[in-house]
C-alpha cells in the first residue's frame, strides 16, 4: 500500500462503515509539527469540540433509528431564505418516539407520550408552574400553580382557596363570558321534617336540597366558614311532608323570618367576610 494515494483506495459505502473504522488525520498538536495519525469513527463523533453547522438550501439533519423508521429529530432547511424550514420531533409519527423537557426540579416538565397520544405538563408532579403570558408585562393569561394545585386565568392573585380563579379585564372589568348554559354540580341532599333537631347545611356545597318527609318543624343553621362572595342556595325539592324549615338569623343579616314550607320554596344568599354574615339575595315562595 506504500505510495498509494488516498483517492485510489477502495470506497467504503455509507452502509458498510463501522465505529472501529479508521480515518487518516494530521495532528498539528496546537501548532507543533504535523504528525500523521489515525482516528476511529467512534472517537471522531463521540465529541466534536468545534461549532457545527448545516447550512444550505434543502439541507437537513436527522436523528433516528433508521432512514425511514423512528425519526426522533429532523431539521430541514427550506429551498430559499424566505421559505419556511421545519423542526419536527417524531417525523415518522410512530408510537416509539417520546419527547421530554426537563427543568431543575422536574424530570418531566413537558412530556409527549406518542403511544398514548398525550401531552402532559409536569408529568412527575413536581412543584412546577405552567404560565402563558399576555403582551402586557407580568400579565399571566393562564397560570397553573402547582403549589396550590390551582389555575388562574386573567392574572388573578392565586390564594389556594379555589381550583380556578378568574381575574377581571383591566379595561372592561369583565371576568368571564359563557356561550352555553352553566350547571351547578355541587349539591347536598338532606331530609327535612323527620326530627326537631337543628340542621346545619354544608358550606362546601353550593345547593342544599331538602326532601321533606314529615311534619316536625326545625331550624336550618347556615354555615360560618364560607368565603367572601360565596353563593348559597337552599330549596325544598321533594317530599310530601308539611314541616316548616326556618333559616336561623344568627349569622344572617336582617331580622325577617325565612321559612321554607312547600315544594319550590328557595332561599339564596351571599356571604360577606366583613360582617361574617349571609346577606339575603332572593326568596322564592318563602314566607
């Protein structure tokens, strides 16, 4: 092989190369006299201590299991400088390429599971917030706070008392608009008229529905652990009894009696933290 030019050597095809194959390299050693050396493909590509660029029209970089199988990452330059290039994760749309973004505290800050077709934020339940900013400085359009397990929309100050807090628009003061109907799925079902005891309704339920089965009158005690602006509805919705259910005035503003006696009778109130009392909003068929 003496005096044989490199260009005269047998060409090694792209599919026949291996990590232990050698390349000829000239080592200058930081400016010293050049020395002919060899380097394996494994050592050459294990660490490349220089900037690397793939530049040019219609050029691409792809990392994957095979040329058309399980492409993990594919970066493609466009045909011109004003055309659109692409960066694609899982270009072959396979179930065997997942995508993970880690943070200082989360090993799964963003996790795309291709096999289940799910995109998860904070996949390992770390103390990691998810924030979508608006175009105003420090304005969080959406804020998922992991420490409170709560979501804020419209830049409210989250306090941990609610699963969802919606802030007011800075210009109009509006907080929410719904295009469809809204349902209350927070109901407490109680029995009325069966005994003379005092019944205390639950503050964690928006609507208390009484089934009046007997004729024994009793008082309804309103909760004292409500939150500012909380709405409470109490109704007689079922039963053939004729008992009278009287709302206690202990923690309710106003001295007027509120008695529920027949089907459809309903009282609605709102809690005021300043005076620690319920304020009457509406009586429906209530004497």
